[in-house]
C-alpha cells in the first residue's frame, strides 16, 4: 500500500495515547509515559513510542 505525504504527516501528528484508548486498549501509567498493557515492553508518550525489547522507536 502506498501512502501520500499528507497521510504520513497526519499519522505522525496523531496522539497514540488517544488512538489506542479509542480502540479499547489499556494503557498503564509509567512515570511520564504509558505502557501498553498488551505489549508491556512498548512505552508511549504523545505520538512517540519505544519498543524496549527491540530497542526501536520513533514517531508513529
């Protein structure tokens, strides 16, 4: 699937916390970040994420 730059920019600006909650996912507060209960090695802060088990992260 090909995405336009506008679609990519819109996705990058999305708030992951709000998006995951709207999908019914549970987030657990961990300091100033949240951990995704389904994938506890993933932390989220606004539109940024980090997967600790894989040492990868960025803007969604």
